[in-house]
C-alpha cells in the first residue's frame, strides 16, 4: 500500500474481532514500514469501530526516496 499511495495509509482498527489488541501484527507492520523509510504514527481515532478499537496507524511513505524500491 505504501508503494501506491500519494499521501498516507491508515490501518484501523488495531484489534482483532474479539476486541483483543493485535500487538504482534502492529509491531511487524511498524518494523517493516520504518525499515523502508516510512513515517509511522499511532494515535486515537475519532470513531470506535468496535469495543477497544479506537486507535489507528498512519503510515506516510518516504518523500525523498524512490518508492519503486519499496
């Protein structure tokens, strides 16, 4: 998704269907995205999709690097 976006990728919600956080998945996404030069922010959402699902990840692709290599 980072390769084809012009602005940002938003991942929401950060919980499984059961409402449990999926920290292992979040950590993996953050690790790969930052290794490829993306800026990663984790913050509150104005919308709670399901109980406990009120956070999102915002991934912004690098601007000074050729994104074709991502």
